[in-house]
């Protein structure tokens, strides 16, 4: 009989969790999840802010290359204060003679007497440069590209679209390393 009593007592005892215990665990889990979500969102925002200033466009990279090449060379061949659509030719560069010109719509950096070179900016409408006198000579460079946007016509036959062109231009001004020198 005592054995039966023990089995009955075990069967009628507390098996499992009460509703209050389950609710407490659920609320604590929600609090922990909301804290973790907040931390994830904040770390993502910080990462985006940190990398946003470090992203460089292809135009920035091209102008950095032109600036570095101008400063590594001892001068520019030809040119005056009028805009030139001719190639920008740099003399006495460590890599030899360099030219920047548009070939098949791409701004290219061409070393030596090669016909083509490395593409710096694809899809360029024009590239031009000129010498500037700002107490010393400087080279001003301009790159432009026409952006076409296609707009569906509101009236007229279906499928007819009108486009608009927007000219985007970028400028850079490169000066010599120090005043009174002819070295860039």
C-alpha cells in the first residue's frame, strides 16, 4: 500500500511549469530579443556611417590618378589657358610619356606610344584641360558625360518614348607641389 501511495502522490504532484513561470520566461526572452535587435540596428548604422565617407566614385579615382601622374611628371606638353580637347600629355614621368585621352568614348591613361591604355572612366562624352595661372601654373581638367533618361510618352502611340539628356561635369585643379617650383 505504501508503494501505491507514493505513486499516487508522484502522479498528482507538480509535473511541468505553471502559467506564471512560462509567462516570466516569455517576457524575459522578449526583453533580451529587443536589446539584441537594438544593438544590431545601432551597429549597422555605425558601420554605414563609417564606410559612407570612404566610398570613392570612379570619377574620384580617375582624378586621383591624374593628380598623381601630374605631380610625378615634370610638366605638360603644349597647352595654354584655352580649353584643349587634345590629349593631355605629361612629360618626364617615371613611367615614360603619358597621355590622357578619350578613345572610343572611354577616358584612357596611355603610356608611351601605345594606341590604347587603361580605361579610367567609361562612357565619357568629352575630356578637356587647360593651364591656369593662379600665381603659378596649374592644370584644370574637366570630364563630362551625357546621362540619358527615357520617359514614357503620356500622349501618342504606345511604346514611343522621349529622352532627356543631362550633362554631368566634374572638375579638378592640380597645382605644383610648392610655390616657386615648376615641378607638379
